[in-house]
C-alpha cells in the first residue's frame, strides 16, 4: 500500500461530521443547468458517479448567490431562489445514497461575469476591466466588460446574497456544508487582489482591508447557517491571470490565512496550479504549508495537480488533511475505488470540456 493510499482512504471529521475518506472532488463548473439555473437530471447522474466511485466529499460547482450581479455563466446553476434550491434535492440524495457528502460552493462572479440573465452590466470593487478574455467553453467571447465600481449598498447586497444562498443550500436543498468561493479571480478574490481593488474606503488599500469582504461574508454566512461545515477557497492564480502572486509574499499569506482562521471557518481550501510547489519566487514553502502555519486549527483541503500520489504525499506532509481532485476526477469518477483496488487510472481527455464545458453523454455512460 502506498503512503498516499493509506493516508487518504481513512476517515476524517469535519465540524462534527465524518467523511469516509480524504479524497474530494474539486468544484467544477459544467454549465449544464437549465436557463433558469436549476440543476438537471444529467447533473444528478454526473454527481452521483463520484460518490458511487468512492469519493468521501464532493464540492459542487460554483453556484451563483443572488438575482443581481453574481451569475457568471449562462446555464450555471444558482442558489438564488427556492426553485433552484429544490432542484438540488435529487443530486444531493444521489450523493448521500453512496455515503458521500456534498458541500455547496457559493460564488459571485463580479467582473468576470460573462453571462447573467439578471443584469446587463457587471460589478466589481473598482471600474477596472479584467485582464484576459472571456471563456469560450462557458459561452463567452472577446474581452470582459468594464465593471461598475460597487456602492456600499451593492456590497451589502452581495454579502446578504451569500448569507441567503447559504441558508437555502443547507435548509431547502439539503447540502452537507458550504464552501465560499474566495479564489480564482471571482468577486471576493477581486477585492483581495491589489490591481483589481483600487478602493480608498474600508474595503481597499492594505491586504488586511482587501481581505475584509471575504471575512464579512464568512461572518454573515456563519450567522445564517450556524454550526455546519463552513469553509473558504483561496488561490493566488485566477482563471484570467494564471500566474498571479500575492505581492507581499509570506506576509500576505500570514494576513490572509490568519484572518480566515480567526473568522472561524472550519476548513480552508487552498488551490494552486501545482500545489506542492513553492508559493513564491523565493523557493520557500508551498501555499499549503503556509496555510498550515498561519491557520493552525483549520482543516486544510489541498488542490492542484495532486492526482500524482507523490505530489499528494508532499501536500499531506506539508499539512493538508484532504486532497481535492479536478481533472483526474473527471477522468476517473471512481478514483478512490481504483486507488483501493490498484487499478490503473485513465488519463484526462480535454475533449470532454469542448467546445462547451457541459456534461457529455460519454461521461454518464462510464
Ligand atoms: C471544467 C472546470 C471547471 C471548474 N470550475 C470551478 C468552479 O466552479 N469553482 C472552482 O473553485 N474551481 C473550478 N475549477 C478549478 C478546479 O476546482 C481545480 O482547481 C483545477 O481543475 C485544478 O485541479 P486539478 O489539477 O486537480 O484539475 C474548474 C476546473 C475545471 C477543469
């Protein structure tokens, strides 16, 4: 038995619940909901395979939180009204039926919104057009729109949206926990990032101020859902700025992970392109290691190229508790079972995600 297998195929407790193992499916947007943002039967089939294949935890794709500026993509599922929440019942039942747990990832796209049926304009910390181009596999084309700078009222609405969506996800839909999407260039990360946040008020300036919106969202969500598994996803890189690094290096990591931990999250989900690599150019610690250092009591989920057991072992050595897999889970929805029975893993085929990233029949046939 490899160390990786022995270390991941064991139970772990998270905020009073027990996961049957330490392998999670990373959140992956598949734009397969109805135009109204309701989960579909194909989504139920798609998600059930991961639990049936042995994953202890599934983190949902990013669900938009409100009927204002949060929706990022056409056919993205939402958690912005009760109809959308009810539509998740059968998805969640399918996962729970195979002893899998499922957390809702709550996401506000901010300036990266490229398809929102509720608003024609986008909203962000500052009126800065995002770098990069819209994603074609999510029905986008060309440059991102220049967003409007959010007013105090817009910010309060966005916080309230996260809190209501979290309550709906837990109480109406029946999810087992909540992950707040603070990573990958979306709204909360836009506030965290120096160049997209040029505000001079309480939400901008120092790293301490730029992380404040994420902290307020955590506070509001905790107040609305109580004592359920609650965490946050954090990254340096963004879907539209892959190689971004925090300017203050480890000092930023201390501020960010320290304040998230102090805000009372149960878990922090760290994602990097290659999660075992040094976080900064100084060849020092990985982001996983820094998260462990500055958020000592939080459970740590690590993600990014960790399907290779050697790399995953490094992440576990550096303090990760759970390994989340993205593309490897798409290629092997039964990854934990294959690992357990020493079956070979299938390689990821990018064709699954093209031309549009929707769920394909060939996936459901597996
Ligand atoms: C098709 C696709 C959709 C994704 N959608 C999301 C998402 O909704 N939310 C999120 O936080 N990350 C999303 N990601 C990023 C993954 O969760 C993960 O971080 C990335 O695939 C790297 O992990 P891997 O090397 O195991 O694939 C997506 C990735 C892919 C490939």
